[in-house]
């Protein structure tokens, strides 16, 4: 109802008053997301264990991809082979924290739905991991908005160029038309041509 309030609402989980809200652009569409949802949506660009951003370059052989989602963790961050996979020499499968635990969140919601077991209220204090998640989310949002700004700029330049091209094409067309008209006049006045010759 109140647009002011909606502006603070996460577009994904619809949490109405997240402690932090980030604006991101998804191919030109601006959305507001809470820290947790933002990180979930961009899970392929950071390690879900240490919450380090890959900074544009995906981890090469150094990364291990979650079996359920595009999330990639540093090989060093992924948990050691679990008991059932003990026989296989290397780490073959990895399930990211988000996929392995349905209650996992990168960042605590300000209003924990139901349960309310422990740590309620004093949500202003961030543990180190949450703080790191917040920094990562902010960085992602900034990059996304920078990209969006660049895209908008590119689009504007393209539009200007398009307009220029259209103008030039119109001019060309007009020129052609004038040519045709002149040529037609020429052929109509083929006789005066003779007169011109005789004038000499
Ligand atoms: Zn959310
Ligand atoms: Zn890591
Ligand atoms: Zn996953």
C-alpha cells in the first residue's frame, strides 16, 4: 500500500524490512533484494563457503561445482570427502551450503519467521561471516549497477548513431530523388541540349 514501505521490500523473499537492501540490475530491470537473496541469485560468482568473490574470473581447476546448482567453491574450501566417498581418492562431488541445508542463509533475515530459537532481537551485531556476506553482496550490487549504467550509455550512443544513420539514409534517399528528377528533366529537355551545342 505504502510505496515507501515497498521500496524496502526484497523482491524475492518479500521480507518487508531487511536490514540491508541492494539494488541490482538484471538486463535492464532494476530490483531490490535483501543480502541473502542477492547472494543466492549470484551464487556462481563467489565461493559459498568463504564468501570470496571471484572478481569476474571464474576459478579454473581450483573450483568445485555444486552438484545441484551453479555454485562454485574453492577446492580448498569444500569439505573433505565425506565418509561415503572415502573410497574415491579425490573430491568428486560437492553440495554447496545452500543446497545441503534448506535453512541455510548467507545473511540472517531481520525477522526470523516462526521458530525464533535463539539469537533474536540483537540482530544489529554481525558475525564475521555475515559481514563478509554483506560486503560481497554490496560489491555484486555495485558491479551490477555499473554494468547497467554502461549498458544504458551504450544504448544511448547506439540510439544517437542510429538516428544519425537514419538521417544520412534519408539524405541519401533525397539525393537520389533529386538525381532522378534532374535526370528526368534532362531527358525531357534533350532538345535544349542540342541548342546548347549550337550555342557554342
Ligand atoms: Zn530476500
Ligand atoms: Zn572459498
Ligand atoms: Zn548448490
